[in-house]
């Protein structure tokens, strides 16, 4: 699929400690040639990067992607933002990196080291941003239409490439993380013969010669005379050719049957220089995608700090060494709201427990499940997590199922759809996974729901899964708390203040009431308010419908 670069040139891979070319180098080089000759399409480059190979992962995005609103997560909580401007990342590639936590913990450590260095050394972050902007400019030039001339457009592309490689070569001095690869790659390209040729070509275009002039200005400031003293051609440039040599070169081409003008010769030189740069240019696209991963993580950190919240790089431990321990946990999907998300503390005694979460509607139970899932996902991908401090057991995968909404084309009733959801869960979860179920068995009567829920809860320990389940079956939760049918079972309830309003925190125990009456009162669904609506309709006549009365025949 790919060909290795020159043996002496480092590979600028920012995602894995074993550097590799992860994109289709052959296809991308062809796309670059076409873009340089005419005009490239952003979709083409996006597709090539989106298909890039990633380190091995056992996670299946189909088991959790829909319920975590991943595209919204990137747009709302992981902005790629530089100097006040937000840049649209390659969504396909960024989501693939985030949703494919690597099996190898060494890969996770490699990424975390880059994040740590970017946070500890602010100049390195600025240099990473400048590198991103330089490559972005190059991509834009490749996809731009013609400028004044086709030759001018190609020269601008080569200048942008020159700027990108120079930026890399001059940045990240003293970096000890994977960022050092970027500088090594830039220096290797800049020291190569093809870059020297590029440098000479651009210098030749900008410095064909030196013009010495003599001017005379009068007392009134007006120009009195203008005299050219001397013209010196830039003979030190390797692209310089004397007038006599140019004449004989054209003469030879003429007698050999070629009819080339100066522009055609210049175009040939531009193509020749670009051909030598195809491979390092292609690798810049891999760099561009990798940088977006780190800028998105830093964007989460910046956004959280603007809301007076903290993020961290979690401690990851084997599942046999304990459960979750998270302080200051919040849901990143809420960061763009008017108010700040309310952080909470979450602790489980041991990995593999079943945690039953109860409490009133609008108390934050579903948002808690999302926060737990996103914390585990981002943490094992090597990124910051939405918490002040976190200790996470390593899991083999993730299964998330929030409550299913009724659909017009659903093949079963509510009970049947719930049973199919449970069946799908046991089909898809892997041993040692993290499982999050919202409103288990809510679509049937309490007696049937309790029986099914007991079956599910009794079997989950068999797959050694860490499970969080929300439910409104409070009687079931009370029975389970008293009976303890499985060894590892924990209970959380929505914390309420003195007025019985949710604080959006969670404390041990089982909720005594769903507080449906308070929710109804808050939303205006009480007997008095509904009677008032009926009375209004009666007195205003809005309940009446005028129907024509047929006349009796005479």
C-alpha cells in the first residue's frame, strides 16, 4: 500500500512510538501531482487522510457512537482553535483516532507525553499551531483556483511548501516527546538536494538580478532625473543561464524540432522541483491530521478552564487493581451551554461491579452515563478527560445504550424493542468491557420489567463487565439493595438539596421517590393548572368546532 521514505529521513508520526507511514502514499502522491497541475479538491485529501491506518484497537464504534453524539462532541467540546479562529478538522480522521483506543499502552503513553510537554512548555504549543497553519496554507493553495497565471499559482504552492518545511526545521528545539520527530523531519528535508533545488528556484524567481540607479531630486521634492547605472544578473544561482547559453540552447532545441518558449521551460523546471518533493509533501498531510488530535485535546482543556473546570490525563490501571475513582467529573457535551456543567465525584469499589443509579427525571442520570463513557473513551485514546483527577481501570471496549425512542417502522412493541436491545448488548459486548444502560426495562409494566432486569443483572458478572444502569423501577432497586443477588453491586442516587431539588451530584443509596409530582409542578402539569386551561377554552369558545347543519328538505 505504501512505500517507505528515503532511509535517512525520519517519519513524522505523532500517534505511535513505532513511527510509520499510515496513509496511502502512492494515491496521495498522484493526487498531489494533479492538484499541482490544475487544482485539487479538499474532499480528495480528506478522504485519503480519513482512510489512514491507525494502531491496532479492539473497540467497536458501532457499540457506542450513536448514543455519545460524537460529532457534536468534536464540534462543541474539542475545538481546533488558534488565535481566536476555529478551524474545521478532518472529522472522519479525528473521530477514528478518538474512537479507536489502542491496545498497546505504550502508544497511549507516547501520546500523553506529547500532551504533557505541550502543556508544560507553552512555546512548543505555539510552534505546533504555527506548523498547523503553515500546512493548512499549503493545502489551501493546492485546492485554490488560478491566480494571475498558472505559473504564478505553482510558484505560490512551492513557496508554501518551502515555508512549511522551514517552520518544521526551526521549531520544537529541545523537545523530548514525539514532537522532536517533526523537527528531525523538517531538518532532513531542508538538508536534502531537492530542497536545495527548491530554495534556489525560489531565490532565482525573486532575485533575477540587481539594478543600480541614480536619481536626482529637486528642492521641491520632485524627481528631476532617473539614470540606470548598472544591471548585475544573479550569476550565483544554479538556475542562472547566461544570455549566450540561453540562445544556443534554444537554437539546439529548434534544430531538433522542439518549439519551446520561455514559459514552457519554466513550467518544466517547476514540475521537476515539485516531483522531488512529492513524498515529503504527502507526509505533511499525515502530520496535519495528527496535529488536529492534539489541538483538539488542548481545545477541550481551554474550553473547560473558561468554565472554571479542570481536565487531566488520567491514571490508567489494570482492571484487577480496583474500580473507578474520578473527582470533578463533568459532561463535556454541556460545555457550550449558558451555565457551567456541575462536576461530581464518582467512585466504585471494584472493577466488574453493577452500579444501579436512581433518582428523579432531569437529575442528571443520563448525562452521568455519557460523562463516564466519554471519560473512559478519551482516557484510553491518550487524551485529556473531563475531570479534575481520574483513576480509570483499563477496559476492552465500550457499550452504551441510552433509552430507545419509538419509531414508526420499529418491528416490535416497546417490550420487544427493549428485549432486542438487551440481546444486542450481550451479542456485542466483549469480556472486560464498560457497559452503560439507560432506563433498563422502562417500556413494560413493573412486574415484567423487574423479572427481565434481574436476569440481565445476574448475567453481567459472567462477562466481567463494569456496568452502570439507570432505572425508575425504585422498588426493584430497593429489593436488590436488600437482597444483594450478586457479589459486586453498588447503588448511586441523585443528590437532592433541602428543597428536594437535584444538585446534579450523586451519593450512595437508592432514591425513595422519582419526585414525579415536583417535575409535574415545574412543568405546569398539576390539577389546578390543567383545570385553568380547560376553563379558558370553555369561556373563550376555542373548544368549539362549527359544523354546517344540513337543511330539512321542503
